[in-house]
C-alpha cells in the first residue's frame, strides 16, 4: 500500500480554523465560523490533506494553525442508539421557466472568449463597494426567485436509527426477486436469482470494514436492493439525476456502523451494468458528479489520485456542514468490469485517510472482479491531486469547491463567464488592469453565496492564458510585489505578508503562488479583502473575495480555494 502524500512544510493546512491575527489589528468584520477542536482519531488525517503549503511563520507556542498531533486511541464503548447521517439530497429544482434569463446582445467591439457564449447581465453598481458590480447583478437574479430556491431551503439527510430499539432499526428492502421476502437480519445472506452479478458476498462486509479500524466492532445496519428515493447516499451524490447515466442491471446498498465515542459509519453502493461500455459511461458520469459536488452544505476539501484499484478509480475528501456540526467524508469511486462501487466513510471528526479507504475497497473489488470481467490485482497508490473534473464550466472553480461560510448552507451560485471588467480594482493594492493585461485569453467569473443577503458576499475569479510560462510566473511575482509594497503606497492599507501556497494539478502539473489578506480603512469603516494568485504553465488564476460581517473564509479555506483555482485550470487544454 503506497500513500503518497505531498511534502509538508507549510505552517497552515487547508480548511483549518483561522489563525489569530499577530498584528492585533481590529476590524468590524469578524473571522469566519470557528468551533472547538475535535479530538483526533486513529487512522485519520486532518480536514484536508496536504496539497497546499504556507511558509509564513507562526509565533512560537501558537499551534492553532498547525496540524493536530495524534493522541492515544480513546476507550471503546458501546452506544445504545445512534443515527447514521450521510450526505444531504439536493432539494427539487424550481421551475426552469421561472428562472431563465435571456441573453442580451453583445456590445460591439468586445472580443469573444474561447469559452461558451457570454450571457450578460444589466449593469447595477453598489456605491462604495469595491469590485462587486457583477456580484450585485447576480444577486438581483437570485433575489427574483429567492422565495422558491433559497427561503425554506431544507437539507434532507437520510437518518437511519441504530441500536437496541427495534422500532428505530432499519429493515432490508425487497430482494431482487419480488417473490422472495427479505431476510430479517440485515447481515444474513439473501436469496438471489440465478445469474445475478451482485450478491451480499459482493458487498463490504463487517470483516472487511475492520481495515478501516481494527479496534472497532462493525455491524451491517442496512442492506437494500434496487433504487429508492429515501435511501442514504454518499457525499456529493445527493443532487438531481444526472443526464447520461445508464440504466443499471442491478444495485445493492449497504450501510455499516461501528462503536466508540467517535463512531465511524461506512456506506457502500455497488451497481452492475449490462455491458462494460455502460459501466465506463457510468463511471464518467459519477466522477463528474463527485467532482462538482453540487449538494447543499457539502464541499470538496481535497482530491485524491488513485491508481492500481480496479479498472478506474478516483477519490475526494468532502466536508458536510449541518448547522454547527461538520462531518468528514472520504469517498472512493472505483470500477471493475461491469460493476461500479462507491464507498463513503463518514467521521464526525477528522477524515479517514483515503489510502485506508482505498485499501478497504480493494478487498471488495477482489471479490467482484472475476465475475464482472474486471481488473483484480495491482498495487494501490494514493496521492494528493485535483478532484475529478466537475462543475458546469471546466477550467473554472466548481461551486462544490467553495465552502459554506457564515452559517449558510445553500449552494453557491455562479454567473456566466465573461471578460474582466475595466473598473474591477480588487483589493486596491494590485497595479494591473485585468481587462488589458497582456494575455492571449482573458476570462472572468463571479460566484455569490446566496444566503449572504445584502452583504453580497462572493468571489471573483479571473483566468488568464499568457504567452509562455515565464510571463505567467512574472505576473504572479508582480502581484506579490504589489501586495508587499501596498502599505507604503497606501497609508490606509494593512496587508499580511504574502504566504506561499502550492499544489498538484492534472498530469502532475505544479501549481504555485501566494495568498494575502488586505484591510483598507476609510474613515471609521474598515474593509477586508482576500487575494490569491497562482500560476501553472501558461495559466494564471487570480481569486478575490470581500469579507462582510460573519461572511469570511478562514486562512486555510482561502489557501485551498486559491490553489484549487489553479488545479482546475490544469484540467482543460
């Protein structure tokens, strides 16, 4: 088993809680939501593994931004009654006709982007706000249907009662053979029609789940055959039905639970298709769904590149926010022959290592591969990398890349891609005009957090294709220098030292750059901004957000967003 984690020399990891401000500067915009640290679990790593690095110095003795160390395993204990909460399902979509926005004729003299047609929105500027014109335009569109798609947004979790109370324990669904009653014991072997590809022996067993943590007692709580609207689903798979998904020949869902103060739950869904070609198509659709993660409250904390597991495999680390609780999900998607497997290991604390989950899935695949006509053996390796290709616009951030902040759990909304605006000033420190900076291709997009209301909390992303890698690196260096010299040029500015971040994109492309926090004071008011700039090859990805009240990213979250933008540009040519 090879778990190739990237090198760890950064002082702060992705999606960690925010570090204290060493400058002591006071600002009316409080930091993002925080909470008490969760006790570490064995065989687990932090919220987000190590695709990013920072080399800014943390004050001695201050470990708030550092990875938590491991402690001895807590005493195991049995629990009488417990619920298994997997990923939420996306609420039904509103009527498309009620939300359609017709495109306006393009202004003359404006150059087309290489991306899809640009649907422009009528101009509407908010006085006094820097670089938020596009966000307020997008907010007006969202507001028109807010009563339908925002207010009353409910996150549906599949809750399975577990324990000694027989009235709360889930029962197995009907067998593939409608004339054959289901077993009363969910761990019992069901009668299967002759010739079926999947049986109970094909599913993740309690003995195989011991690979996740051998010191726990694992129990099969649910075995369900066929599709069901109220069945639990893996993280990122709770959205609408995806176009192009082949009709399966057979489907079995199994849920397992374990004991302990910090219980782990595992969901395994196996789907068999009529032909290998259909299973290949199903993997592509499922991978795209996982890479977009367009479900309320869920976001991708990190991607995993998996090799040697079946015919095709991929994985992600996902966070699912439910009120003041955040669950960590490690999801591995794998195909062997005609069978597609999705395994989601859910932890209330730190995420279980993807390498451990992949090793567990390998044991399942070994029992399926011969009958399904797939690949059986191989050395499984897992390393950090980009999430699977996802989102509605490849090359740009997917909405599932952006975490909910300020207590909001509604999905992010993205505007159409357009050219950078002439009057976009960013934080006020950058000395470039994004609309005229020398580049072969310029594209921009705005993302708005629906629940932010009049705060118009959002994110700007600008993607440039430069003449060559040297020009791309030079632009990153220029923005870094602008940030470093900003307080000398603008007496009202307070700027954090640019922190180096990097990661790995598609085809092992290196992503490098910097992030910084800028505060601009105007009278009694102070505005806070976050800036990210990274390059990879000839591509440059610039990210910018305005903090407003409780709506703000943590430093670790912002590092990951900045690098994720760079990872995404490597997924297109």
